[in-house]
């Protein structure tokens, strides 16, 4: 029930952030074109991708709440991870576009209207601060919301960069500050985007959750339940960052109380490692898979 409440709350936050971002995007595109500012256009590009990305994140959150069915026995929780991965990859390509455009602007400087650039950037900053606050205070265990918050953070930093660039242009007339700050913001966001791609990709590849040590699981089982003769075919993976799953085989003496041992194993996994969905094959003899 707690997961369902968090996801509904996160869905509402995503929808509100989507409305704010999409609503301001048009104004920033117009302002960037009229002022000639790459920083504003880059920020508008962020907001365009954010509008699409937030819509994707919101849709994924809604779909992930669907119950399991005949074709998808685990339900639709992985939709959140797919959306996070897609958002991260898309942002990496966006960073590349900003870099190429910035180099062209450095080689061929263009006139920039610093005053208009300043006003649009300030309004954009206010919108982005509200949207980021909504998402940043949401479900921190939800990789989908974290990826959406990353996009909004990119806009926020882009607005700050545009404001700084506008101030420099108004007081000094030095226009290269605009593409230079755009490159700086792009590099800052690239690092976070890569982390989202790496983490979501690890989950999609059924990798072992970083917070779980397989050797620690095996060692704890042997130490706390000495009746276990062997633990093998152990697999641990994540459905989502907050849903860890496990399957394993355990060899026990033929005279062991299987029901009692199984209860102790599952309780131990839940208490020590927060693994509440486990499938344990008890083997009083040799492993049939071997």
C-alpha cells in the first residue's frame, strides 16, 4: 500500500511539473529566437525534451500501477526503468547537440539581446525551481522520477547560465560567454545522465543490486542457519530499485523440518537484506539441476 501511495503522489508531482515546463517552453523558444541567445535556446531545448520526458515518465508511472496479468507475471513496474533509460540516453544526445552548436557559435559569434535574454531566463528559472522542488521531494527510490528530476535540473542550471551570460553581455558585450556557459551546463548534466543510464541499464540487465552483497547473503545464511549444508544457484536482481528479488537452492539434511527452515530463511532475507520476494528451492538430497 505504501508503494501505491508513493507512486500516486509521484504521478501527481510529475503531472504538475509537466504542466509548468510545457507551458513555459513556448515562451522560452520565442525569447531565444528573438534575442539570438544559444543559452536560452539550449534551455528551451532542455524544456522541450523535458516536456516529452516528463510526459513519458508520467505515463510510465501510470502504466506501472497496472496489476500483473497472464503475459506479465511481474506486472508493469519495469516501465519506470525503461522510461528512465530512454530519458538518460536522450539527454546524452542533447548534450552532444549543445556542444556542437556551442562550438559553431564560438567560431562564428552572433549578436545577442542581453535584456530580453535576462527576462526570459529569470522567468525560466522560477518555473524550473518550482518543478525541481516538486520532483526532488518526491519518491527518491523511484529511478523514473529521479531521471525526470535530472531533466528539470538541466533546465534550472541552463536558466542560471543564461542569467549569468545575460549579465556579462549587458555589462561587457562579450558574447562568447553564452556558448561557453552552455558547454559547462552540458558537461554537468552529462555526468548525471550517464549515472541514470548506467543504473537503469544495470537493472534491465538483471544485475545484482548495488546495496546487496551476494557473499554476505550466503555467509549470513550459513552463520544464522547452520542446518543449511549448501547454498547455490543464487540469483539476486531488481524489478525496480525498491523491489529486490531472489531465487536460490539450499541443500539440507534429509531429516530437516523443511517448512520451519523455509520460514527462517525468508524471515532472515527480509530482515537483514530487505528481500521480501524470494523463491527458495529446498533440496534434501542432491541438486536435480546438477
